[in-house]
C-alpha cells in the first residue's frame, strides 16, 4: 500500500482509488450499451454506440491473465523510468474490460494464461525525492 512510502505520488491521476484499504481501478461504463472502459473516459462519449451517458465505476479487483510477455529493454521514447526486465500482462476483469499492467509477486516462469490476479499498488520508480507508484497485478493470495 502507498502508506508505507513517504512522498508517494501516482504515475497518473484518477486511475485508481483506495476503497477501504483495497485498491480498485476506476473505469467508465456506457449507460446505453453497457460497454466498459479503462482508464475512465475523459470525454463522455461512448466509442461503441456514441452515447453521451457515461458513468464512472469501480472495477473488480480480481481478474485473469489472458496474455503476457517479459520485456527486456525499456520502451522507446524515454518516458519509461522503471526497472527492466519486467513481466507485462493483459488481464480480463469480470466486467469484460482488458487492462494492461506490470505483473509482480512471482517469477515470470510461474505465470500462465488463466492465472487469477489482483490489483495492487507498487513503486514504479523514484525521482527527485518522490516515489512514483502505479497499479500492478499480483497473484491472488490464497486464504490460509
């Protein structure tokens, strides 16, 4: 959780919230066709049906890996400041939306298609005395 870091700032505003100690991603849904979007729409127009009836929603915390890759070189453009290599996943949430993000909490050889994962916050990089945090996905912890 962010509470363990001093001077933590989000990598981008409005992507998640702390909902009673649990991190949830913030998305949008179209009230007409029920299409779900992440990140939330900045302009209230559904790209599926062009309705202007868009609502903000909290997305499920748990989903399943539908694809993954290990990235060995930083992306081009110089914007990425995190460590490499890293494992990058595409996760399908129960709402049907696909979300991309880093995978943590297990070695990359332990990941498989269908693996249940949950949204967590984690450090991406440090810069100018600030700890920049982002959402990532980690294996669902089994109840003991």
